[in-house]
């Protein structure tokens, strides 16, 4: 069956909520585990169908926003989903109260209960007005950024367009474009400060009204951190400073040398090669064909997966009029099928869709038979292990995509993964400082960021840029405003993916089976349990980064990057 043949039908609201509620009543009254599981199974079927219909409406709406029918359906679900959420909430409450939980774990993963506990602890009706206020503020942040109209050389540009100009071969022009971008933040400094200040205060209030010392504890619960705490995270950040920061410093020196500069300024950092970034060769269809060949060769499982994606047309890859921006991966549980949405634009990002997003989709496909849909996919830090590892597994085939640019792609990709780690944990550290001291003055917040930059990014040189020198770079980082404490997740996953890379190049014969096992487990286990199941070292463990760092340095030392 092809994606276009997947049947969409709006659920009758009164009928379906009545059914939901009846099932919940029966579940609550069940007296033994056999009965409980039977009704829970019926609930799983019901919820899978609901999810499938919502996903179908959303996907078809994003593919063609001018389609009136799906536009209306999308609005309908935006309106109704919060109402279904209250039934979901009741479901997890019943599950938590159940006296014979231990007897249920063979059907309902234990993780389901742990997640239910997190949402139970992090919510109370009395914080609803604060949650609404938080929503209003995060929307305001998004709108402020979207409002950017930057005048540059006779054009009016938005933030992503000006970022592209800042990659110019001409250094003066790079600086001018970068400064024009930062100038937008400068002009709106007071607004960014106000929005952030209000967000910090509202989150602190939320935490205190739920009985927490500060927002950090609540933030961890809202991010579903099931098995690690602030101290472990702090130790992990320390390891990044010791093991990765020196490597990144060396990479930056090499970059300066490559570009013929004495040292890099802030506007040089995104500009990696004087000869330009590696570009995929061939049309969108060529890239898709190369991906099909790659997954056929990689393993029997990826082969079956890519045939399903291709034959059932479970993706919409190319940019076209009326299509929404961006990219994502989602699933249709009724059809046990994932779906990839993207906007190919001729950059190496197109290949990332076929490796990274396909990694997410591959995992979703491997865990399609887990009936408790809440546990098909894991918590966010674990999710990215599947996708980031797939980027590394695809190395062997990159010549199909990049041809003469292949070596440059390797260098850029590996250097990029390492360079990201210190920045990622800096963002995390900053948020800990902020929420530990919610009454810190606005100027002190900036100073705190600036001080942390000198630990994690010691070679950053902001030249004469006043706003950046003041410690305001983070205005650009949406996660800090919109999803607090969600950022370190990418770095934790990257450290795991890098371990798979090391195992792959060391010709370890077990890495693929471990990866497959990890994908099949979906979200039935917590992060550290998953890491252990995949025979990876926990990123929190001392010494975890050493092998990764040594192997990476071995590679960087073996390449003459000036020839790339
Ligand atoms: Zn991802």
C-alpha cells in the first residue's frame, strides 16, 4: 500500500471520547493483571488509530498547506488534541495506581510507568495559567526572530538567508553579513532580555508551586530524565572540557591555517574551506537511488526498510510551492510505517536527510511491533543515537553522494561532531546557572555566559562586536528559550554515536547487531539501560571520551586538510 492510499477519516469527537472514557472505566475496575492487560491492549489499538489519523492530517497538511481539506483537519486537531490529552493523563494515573504493576511489565514496559511518574510529578492543575504564560512567551520569541527583516546589499533578508550570506568567500563580506545578523539581535536586545527574564521567572514560579527547590529539578522531570541527575551531568561537562576542548582548539588552528589566517574571528568559524563546502553530486533522484543502493548493501534489515520506504512512497523529500519548511520523521502506527518529510535544496543537508532522518525512521520501523505506542520511541537523548550513528554507518558509501568531495565531507562531518560538543554543554551549563539563580540581574546573566564561553570555547574571538563581547550569543539558541535543558541531549547521543564510529573503524564485528538491538528496544528502556544494552560506555563514566578523542585525532593527523 502506498502512502497516498492510507485512509484518513476524522474521529467523531463525542463517540471516540466516550469510547476512550468507557475503556478507562473498565481499566480502573479491572481486578487482575490479565483483565488489565486485555483492556490496556484495546486502549493501545484505540490510541494507535487516533495517532495515525492525527499524523496523516498533519503530514498531508505540511506537504500542501494550500489544500483546504487538510488545512481544516489540521486546525481541528490543534483544537481537539488538548482535550484527548486529559484522557491520556487519566490513563497514566490509573496505571500508576494499579496494585499489580509488577505483573504487567511483560506487556506494558516498565518505562511507561516511569514516564507516567515524571508527568504526574511535573503537573498540577494549579500551574495551568503558568504553562499558558510560558507558551505565550516562547511563541513571542519565535515571532520576534521570524520578524527579522535585515537589509543587506539592497536585499531584505530573514535570519536564515543572512546566515547563508555569512559564508561568503570574501572575508569582508562575511564580516559584514555576520554583523548585520548580530545587529538584528542588538536592536532587539531589550526584547530578548525581557522575554527571557519573564520565562525564567514563570518557570521558577511553576517549580516552587509544585514544591521543588528551583526549576532545575522540574526541568529534568519535564525532559523525562529517568536515570541521571545534575551531578552526573556536571561530571560529563568536565570531561568535555578536559578531553574535547583541546582537540577542538587544534581543529580551529588548522582551519585558520587552511584559510591562510593568523587566527579565526567569530565570522570565520562557519567558513570551513576556502574551496567551499562539499556538495552532493547529481539530482534529487540520483541521491535517492544512491541511498537505496547504500541501504541494500548495509544489512538485510536496512534493505527491507528502504524497499518499504521507496515502494510505499513513505517520504516527501523535495521542496515545492506551498510546502512547509524544515524536515521531520513521524510514524503511522496503524500501518506500522514511518514517514520522512524534508526540503531538498542541493546542499549536504540533503544527504543528512537520507542518513540522519532515515536513521530515525529505521528505528521507528524496527520498534513498530511494540504495542504501547508511548514506548515505541525512547526519550530524546536516546532518539538521536539512532540517527547520528546512521550518519557514521553511511561513511562507507559517501562516495556515491559526494564523488570528488568525499574526503572533504568526512573531514567536515567528523570535525563538526567534535566541535559541537563543547558548545552543546556550554548551553547546558548556562541554563543550570540561570535556573539556580532565578533572581540574577540581566547583566549578570550575560556575564555568566561570557565567563562560561571562556571555559568551553576559549579561542572565540569576537573582535569589535559589542553584543557578542557582552555575552549575548545565546539569544540565537532557541532551545534556551523554548525547551529548557533540551540540548545536552544531542551531545550525549553524539558521544554514543562516536563510540559506534570507533567500533566500526576498528572492525568490531558486533557493532551492527548492537545497533539493531538498540533500535528494536525503542523506548522500552531508559537512556542508561539502552546504552548498556548496546554495549556502549555511559557518557557519564570517567574516561568515556578518551578512546573517541584518540581515534579522532589519529584521523585528523593522518589527513592533509590543506589539500581538501
Ligand atoms: Zn534527529
